């Protein structure tokens, strides 16, 4: 897990309870809790009752504020008095909501000295814990980075160190963070003092993008261009000499040897997304731009050297994905009446033709090298899988049948291979910043092999990116860098 990065102390707003907005009992509590805040000493004395914080529901007293993003919360903790339940606890806690069965994570100090990282992954789920091998620490810290949470601890006079172990919990939007006390006895009140409380916001990481190529035969990778910026979706030129990719709404041209990219003149189209590609003869570029039509994606074509785009699709949103080998037709994904399906249209414009009608999303169409088929991805059977159909929409046949979500099948120019972007089966959609694989499937059937494992997803290979000789593939990988 990351550590040692910069963080910013959260400025204390005009809250009655120091860093925290309010307090209340959570769940079914017989003995009401309370909090006393000492402004001079910046200490919080929290009293709490409640039967437990475990299983599927919690009962405790919570001092909280709302927050989002990444952060750390640390405090010296002293449980007051003796003779109470050994499992009474004082906690630094994150909760999705104030419901008793909310998803949560906490760094807990128990009455018997046990320190543990506890969590309920989903609302109403079971509580689990990771017990520390250090007894009776005096200072605890809980830290959230992305979807992961972990705990650090220190005995008095020692340096804070990771307690080991972490877990993944998905918290949406704003959530609650603060201090809590549970008596582990519904007929009792227990008290804990939290001092030297520090709540620090973690700055959002910087995204680094890298345009790479991978050799099909050896699977060796080569870096062409890397920047601390967000760019996506390389196309490899038909002459093999340069790449095109999108960044910040513009299309850029980059020599295959690297160097500095140059912006392509796309006229009024300055909100290009990652659905763009080069015509078979190398003379034209198809783009999907959101500058017009109430910012909805529309397909245009323009000269490969730049110029004024000519509109192709009448309706929006439409997202380009494939160009027929004879250069006459475009294949794309479009939303019409709430359904996302595969369509084709003449490159000169005209009436579009709907090819898929199945429930769920159909996306990512690309033509076979001989123009006889269109490959696409569909979730009609549950997981996203690769399908193939005739160019008139007939003979829709499932190609992949595995435990991955498979997207964006691009046939190689020689017709021998399909490259596929694969997510784990629990990932919905095709988001960015995920652990993904580029996989290679023989078009004639056979074992699918892993070409590369990387951090990426959206923007990696949304569109065709094969080298003209079918020996290499271009793609974008990503890295999140702590500030």
C-alpha cells in the first residue's frame, strides 16, 4: 500500500465539536452517549453504550463529520476506568451512512488491549476484522486510499507504523468519519478520551499515461511516449509511421519513434472523445466529437492531414468504432430510445442501419479483415463477451465464453488474431484505472493467451491500434502517482 505521501491538515471549520459536525447514538442503544470537547486541549471525551459493533448491526455513540475522497484520521486513545467488558472499544471509524447496518471500517482499540481493523463491506453484511499482533497501542490511525483501508499503530513514544493487512470497501460520494465508543454492554456506559486528533485530506493522485507497443511474437513491450497527463486510444497509421491519440478533447499526432506530439487541426471539433480511427486507405480520420448537439457525441470525418469535419450521423449520441475494409461504411455504437446498440452508416452519411436488438449493452463494433463480419461486445448473456455477426446483423454468434468481462475486440489486419480488453468479472462497464489484461484470441478458434497485464481500461484500446503488418499492437497504460 502507498505511504509517506503528502497530505494536508483539514482546516477546522466553525463546528461546535472541533473537527466534527455533530454526534449521535447509532443503532439500538439503551444508555444514551455524549461527547465533551475541550477546545484548549483539543481533546474529545466520548461516552457510549450499546451492545456491540459486530455481525450485521452496530450500537454505539458516534462523533462525526461528512467527508469524501482519501484521508487519514489519527488520535491518541485512552479507555477510561477498569472492570468493564473486555471487548468495549474506542474506534476511529468511517461509515457510509448513520444506519445501524451501514457499510463501515474502523480502527478499534478494545478494553483488553486488542487493536484490530474491522469492517462491514456492504450494508447489512457481516463484520470481519484483521487483528494486529501489537497489544495496547496508545495511538491509532485509519487511512483510506481509493477503495482500500488500512490501520497504523504506535505504542507510547514509538513511531507510527503500519499494522499490516488492508481490505477493499467501496464508499460512494460523501461518507461519515469520526470517533466512536461502544460499551459492549447495553446496560453500561464506557468512556474514552481522544487527544491529538489529526484529520488529513490526501490530495488526489496525478495520472501518468504511457503509450506503449507490444510485439505479438515475443510479448515484449516498448515505451513510445509518457507524460503526466491523460491521453487515450492510439490509432496506428496505415503507413506505420505515426500514432494518433486523443487528449483534452484534441487529436494529436506522434511519430512511432516518439518525440513531441503535434495537435491535428480538427476545426470546430475540440471535444473529441476516445472513439476515432483511420480509413483503410489512410486518407481520412473518423472522430466522435461532443462540441455540438448539446455536447452529445456525433461522428464526423475529416482529412487525415486535418481540416473541417464533415458530419456523418444525423442522430446523437453516436460513438465510432470501425471502418469497413472497402472504406464505404462506418460501424458504431449509438443510444436510441434508451438502448445502446450497433449501427452502420455509409461514410457519406444517410440512413443508419440498426444491427443488434438484444437487451443490454452492445458496443465496440469492428470489421473483420475481409469485411464479411463485424465483431462486437455484448452483455446479453450476463458478463460482457465477444460476439460476431454478418454485416447485415444476421448470424450473431458468441465467440468468448469465460469468466471475464471482455471488451473491444479488434481483428488484426492479416485476419489471424483478435485483441481483447479483459476486466475481472466483478467490474461493471469499462472504467479507467483498473487491473486489466490485453488478451489475444486466434480468429479460427483456440486458446486465448495473455498479451499484457496492466493498469488501465477506458482509453487503453477503445479503437483499432494494430500495426499495419499485424506484428505489434499499440495501447495506453496508466499509473497513479502520489503528490
